[in-house]
C-alpha cells in the first residue's frame, strides 16, 4: 500500500511536469487522468492550426471583368484602409500581381463604414467594396454572384465584393488559412 500511494503521487507529479514543459496545465489530477481517455479534441483559437492572419483564397471576377481589373481597383481602395482584410487584399496583389500594385491610383474621398465596407473616388469613378449584405444594398448583385458569395461564406471564407460606378466588379474571398504543418499535427493527434 505504501509503494502504491507513493507511485501514484509521483506519476501525477511527473505527468504535470511534462505537461507544463509543453505548455499544458492541469488543474486537478482527475483532469490529467481523463486526458488519456479523450476521443475528441476541439481547437478553437485563431492561430492554433491556422496562420493567424487572413489571406486571399479566391478571385471571382464578374462577367466581362478581367481578374487584373478587379484586383487593381480592390487594391487601390483597400490601400487606404488599415483593416486586416484590407491588408490581405493589398498583400496578395503586392505578392502576386506586382505590375498592378505599382500602378498609382489616386483614391480620394475615402470613407470606411465600420462593419460594412469602403468607398472612394478614383478620378471620375466611384469605387466601393464590402460585405455581401452591404454591397447588395449598394449595387445590383447578380444571382450567380450572390450564390458564389454565399458558397464562399459556407466554406469559412469572407467574401468581399467590389464595384465601380454601381457595377459589380467581382468577389475577393479572404480566409485565415491552415498552417502547412497542421495536417501532420492533427494526424499525430488522431494516431495517439
């Protein structure tokens, strides 16, 4: 009985110590014991299995609009914003379409409408961008583009719609993408 009582305490102490070294804290010995019986692990914090910063995942130009035109005008408008989604759009254009990024657009009368979108003037043209709800109230969004935006949203992406002079240019979808090593980490958790 004495050895049994001592061994249990030592095992709990060693388990807590190893957990702490790996950034895992156990409130009670029961919590430590129950961890070995876990069937489901839920990771809910941004940056745990994702990059932690939004990135552009899809460019969907409207009918008759070139992808480069959508990217250029969206980037010009988003450069005036400090929002993380704006940085995702400008970063994408800077990294993938440098010729567009280097063009100088003079956006004036810039307005950020909190939680909705952006607007500004480029020469004679009014450029707007924002959420599906906001843009649906601002411009005519064709049914197929509305459906595509909803599909992107169902995939966990944020669809940003852009328009020039009340004509839809297209959608740029942004999401917090999965880290490269996350697939392997989840597989190892599953194997355990």
